[in-house]
C-alpha cells in the first residue's frame, strides 16, 4: 500500500513534469525576431538608427522581450513582421531610457486595417480613430490601424506617430489616471511646473494656433501624447520652436540632452 509520503512524492513528480513541459512549450513559443529585423529597424525606425551600437543591442533585447510578452492580433488584417516590429518600436521608444519598464497595463494589441469609431467598429461614416487605449471590457487592450502604424514610421518629416502616441497614453495611465502627468516617471518636484506648462501651451494654441498638432489642445491627456510624438519624431525642431517643452520632456523621458 502507498503511504501518504509516497503519494505526496508522486504528486510532486507529476507537478515537476508538468512545469518542465510547460517551460519547454513557452520556450518554443517565445518570439524570435525575423532574420532581417536589423534591416527593417534601420530602414523604418530613425530613433533606432540614431543609436550607438551598444544601445541598438539594448533596444533589440527590449523589443524581443516586449514582443514575447504581448499578443498582437489582426482583426481583418494580416499581422506581418513589419507590423510586429513597428508596434514593438513604438512601445520601446518612449521608455528606452527607463531600463526596468514593463507595460503591465497591456496584454494585447489589436491591429485593424483602417480607421474605426468609438465603438471599435470598422464600418460606418463616423470612423476617425487611428488608435485607442481601451477601457472597461477592453481594458489592457490597445487598437491601432495598420495604415497609420506604418505611416508614422515611413514619413520621417512628420511630427506624427500613432504607435508612440498610444504607448505614451499607457505610460500616462500607469499611475492610475490619464491626465497628461506621468507621475510614475516624472519627479514630484516638477509636477506643478509640467501641469502649468501644458495648460499655458494649450491656452496659447487655442487662441493663436500652433505648429503643434491642434489635437493636442483637446485636453492635457492628448497634449502629452501629441507633444511626445513631436519630441521623438522631430526633437531638433521641437527644441528650436518650443525649448521649454523640449527641456521638460527630456526630464520626463530621462534622456541626455
């Protein structure tokens, strides 16, 4: 007859076997970057292209970690290697200098072929959204359109990048609120200064217009995402046109001037 200790040992062995099999399965399912990933990144991602070699290696490592932890699902759209790499790049760029960053508030990215509406529908006349961070039943989900994802990296003269915009929203949201103040990465002593700078800039935009995308004047949440796009896409232009904003964003994103 089996003793209770024999039964426990047997159960333990079964658990170890299950864990071993699961570990092998996870390893097999881990994301492996395509063979030409460096060529793609150098061609499409100027942030990556401008990094020194050791930082490029760090970017690649962070990219692979991100793609291994997040599900990317095509909804009426094929998810190609280019799309995966660009989504990953959009995630890494804003937090590249924050080495231990993890998007714990994101589980899945849905790739749509084109614009959608606030009900996530891909048909109808009111489709004007290119990206969205979900709430409620869509919590921990991001939606981004394939067309805008690619255009954000193809047009290197633009200040727009939808992927960066949406991932900045997630950075903002990490402290529990989306208000344009990323308190999880912004030192508290600069919080009031950043709020005032955003409010003053939005007021000026509404009164006089601006080279900053006017969507940023909607509220501080959208302003932070829009000005972050500008910062990462056209840093020298932002530095020249809006030096105070540029200096604060350098501080927020922990980048060397």
